[in-house]
């Protein structure tokens, strides 16, 4: 018979098995955290045509750690998401990204498409003291109802980005393409906190018009 290599016996075996159990618990916690907080991903690229480099002609990808939805006092469905990345260099190199969508009422059925104009999206990106703001121009958002009071969605839209100047004020707007997908859990308190941050410092949305942009039922993705 060959020599037994795994699992090891004696003290080494107990240590190895303890390590495996610890890893399993850690993975379980990470999965549970993602399930409780939602998740998503954003891709964006500059649509400036006067230069290729800078900025580079490629998409930046941002993973979203938390994504929530709720309905506000006017019956609108609000989706708010964020990502935070700490740095070994401290607060001066800390990165955060927050995005909120305010749309018409939630889907009456299983899914719905929403047209995007100037008030639907607000986003803020911060890297240390530097800050950028995004405001939607046009595009489309699709929402799908899922089990467990969740909303799944994706969007494709154009937005204007402005960068905060170190000496005060905001730079000239530049046009960006933003693609995103997400799965949001229902949490009004956390969602409102993120949405408020995207509208802070003069970036508030205007009151909803009486005639809202048209919307229509979305085609549900195959197999979902």
C-alpha cells in the first residue's frame, strides 16, 4: 500500500482540518455578506473625441460591494450602490464610488424598461481629496423582480462628468458611457444614505415632472 499523504495524521492533521474549517467559515461569511448587501459592477469610458491618451481608450471597471433599493414618498423606485477601497497610504489614497438611480414606479409585473434623462442618475467618485461627479444625459435601465424582495437590473447610458478643482469650483463637463448591472436588496435606510451622498454639495435632483419619460415592459432575460 502507498503512504497516506492526505489527510495527514496526528497533530498535523488536526491543524490542517482546523485551517480548512476556518476557510469554510470565511467563505460562508463572504457569501452571506454579499447576499445581505447586494452587489454589482460598473464599467465606464470617456467619449471625448479630441484625444485618445489621456484618457486611455479603455473601460474602467468598478466592483460594487453594496446595492440597495427602496421606494420614496412619491412612489418612485430608487436604487443606490457603492464601493469602497482602502489603501495602505491612508485616507489620501482611499477610493469610493457611489451611484443612485431614481426611476418611475417599480415594475408592476416581472420586469420593466425605463428611459433615462437628466435626473435619473447621480454618481460620485472620490480618490483622496479628488472628486468627480456624474449626471445622466440619456439611456435606458431595465429592472427585474427576483425572489426575496430583490431587484436585478442593468443599464446603459451616457453621462456628463465634472471634476472638482483643487482651488474650488468644477471643471468643464466631459461625456462618458456607463454600463452597469446589479442585484439590489431592499434596505431603505442604507439606500437613502448612499443616494443623499450622490446629491450632496449642490447635485440635487429636480422635482419629478408631471409628464415622466415613457417606459415599457422589459423582455425578461432567458433562463431567469
